[in-house]
């Protein structure tokens, strides 16, 4: 009995050791595979991408189109800026001409005579220490979350200046150079980050000529170099498609409404025509009776 028990314990111990050795070997094999995969990914990220002939032809095809769009955009921005400047100048001249000397106080020119009075209260202990009355919020304990979110959004938007800025005017040669640099940067190693100027150029391209990124290879390079920029381009394109679809829907709705209106007018005219015919018959009948 003792011999059988010792034999059984020996067999269990041997099996445990074998199983542990297999698990360690399997874990080491998986670690080696993961390490090799990571090394391969790092090696690929440090390589320049090879540009295909079709991608090269598409980039060259869109280059003059991009330059023409940039020149047109700059002219529009400059015209808008000049218009804003002219409007601001006219407003300033008008305000200077219409200055009212009675609008300010004689003793305090900066204070308005209609300044609101702030309510004060006397301290119950001293009787002469004024303090502002705090509003009672017990009757309105519920918070309008949507309003608060809207107010926070407005506060954030206030940080963004909407005043017209002098546009940066590029020559055709400068626009061409930036376009070529941005396209070249897409095929640099993934580990080489895009510069601010290259990102700005890519965003401008996606705004003016988004068709360029419909090429699979170019789109993959944008996604590899900057996934965030790729998502931004996709979101912009989706927004433009939604706007275009809304325009089509509005046009179709107008056509439908016009058709419905014309149908109603046709029925109305037919009804009026029937009434006119009946009236004519009645008038003829009255003449016949006479």
C-alpha cells in the first residue's frame, strides 16, 4: 500500500514538472513571437514608403488644381478682409461724429447716470454693516444641465477670436513648394512626425480638393502618418456630404411643393371652370323662362 502511494506521488510530481516546463516553453515562444512582430513593425515604421506610379500620377495631376484653388481662396479672403476693414472704418467715423457730450456725468465722465442700484441689507447684530443680499436658491434646486453645457460652450468659443485677420498671401511658387513638401512627407517613415506647415497644407488640400485622398495608397499614407488628421479629413468629408444631401433634399422638397401647389391650382381652376359653366347654364335657363 505504501509502495503504491509513493509511486502515485512520484507520477503526479513528474507530470506537474513536465506541464510547468511546457507552459514555460510556450510562454517563451509567444514572447519571442511578440518580440519579433514588434521588431518588424518598428523596422517598417522606420522605412520610407515606396510611391506607386498611380499615386505619383494622381499627385502630379492635382498639383496645378491645388495651386489654382489656393490662389482663388486667397483672393476671396483678401476681399473679405478689405470689406471688413472698410466697414470698421466707416463705423468708427460715424461714432466719432455722433459723440454725445451729455451721455456722461460731469463729475465722473466714465460712469453712467443710469447705473443700477445694488440692494444692501443691514447686519442684524451691528445694524450698520451693509452687505449684499444673497439670492435665495431654495425654490429652484434643479439644475438645467443643457443650459449649463451651452453656456460652457459659449465660454470656450469666446476664447476663439472671430475678428478678421490679414490673410497670408502665398505666391504660386510657394503654394507649389508646400504641396510638394506635404506629399513628400506622407511617404517619409512613420516615426518622422509631420511639421505644422505640412499638416496645415494637408488640411487645406482636404478642404479644397478632397478627391486627392480618394486614392487608396495616399489615404493609407495619411492614416499611417497621422491617424488624427485622417479622422479629421473623414469627418470633414462626411459633413460636406451631409450638407450636399441636405441641399438636394431641400431642392427636392421645393420641387414637390411646387408640384403639389400646381396640382391644387389645377383642381381649383377646374372647379371654378365648372362653376362658371353651371352659372352660364342657369343664366341661359333664366333667359329661356323669360
